[in-house]
C-alpha cells in the first residue's frame, strides 16, 4: 500500500508539531499543523475561539479542517491532541491516514507543558498533573484504537522519531 497521508496523534506536548515538519521533509510530503489551519480558517487564535465560541465550536472547525486534509495527498498532518474525542474524526483518521501515536510519559508531558496554559485553554485552572492524568485517561484508549504505529517518544530527538516512523511506513 502506498501511504499518501500520515497523521501524527498524541497528547498536547508529545511533539507532533516538531516531528511533523522533519518527517514531511524526509518523505517529500507537505506538512499541515491543523491548529494553524484552524486559526487561519477562523481568523482567530485557538484561545480566542475557545473563549468566544466555546469548545464545541472549536471541535466543529477542527473536524472541518481535518476532513479537508483527507482530500489531499502526500501530506503529514498534526492535529491537536483532542481530535480523537470526536468519533467521526477517529473514523476518518483510521480510514484515510497512516496514524502514528506519539506516546509520551505523563512526566515528560508535564515538563513540556509547564507554563503553556496561555496557548492551551484546556490546561487552564487545574493543577497540571491532574489535568494530564484525567485527559489521558479519557483519550489514551482512543489513541491506541486508531494507531497504525505507536512510537514512544521520551528522550528521543525529532530526527530519531521521524526515522522510526519512516521505517514503519516502509513495512506496510
Ligand atoms: C487541544 C490541543 C491543542 C489545541 C487545543 C485543544 C486538546 O493542540 O488543538 O488547545 O484538546 O488536547 P496541541 O495538541 O497541538 O497542543
């Protein structure tokens, strides 16, 4: 099977937006950071969308932008960590993308996400570790369920992760 689309999924802070461009360059694919795509479509930042319209409106935009990506080929897409909570997104990801779950330990995520609540509305107003544990409990099974490949990212460079993903792609 020729892989036309790769989706990098995983929790906020797992490295999707850093690994994505490195992988895309290796494969000669385009890279789409779905959060940036959503911001361009809406003409507003993610925190503004959450504040002004609420999370459901953000999720609707996210699904719309993801569906547009599924019509393109030769691309690596990095959706936000919450994309998997919507069933239709999971179905689309499984059917149209080689899905790679970038799996990180909660301690790694906490280190990377400290001080990030300004850009990530879902991290506001809760102790960071509690929030990570709770959201991972809700989402972990979804990441597992849709993954074609799981890569443990703790302590690895973006280049090493991209290489691991490309080797996985060659074997499908
Ligand atoms: C979200 C993750 C964010 C962004 C939004 C919601 C989530 O993307 O889409 O703040 O629900 O986990 P990153 O995973 O790129 O931080």
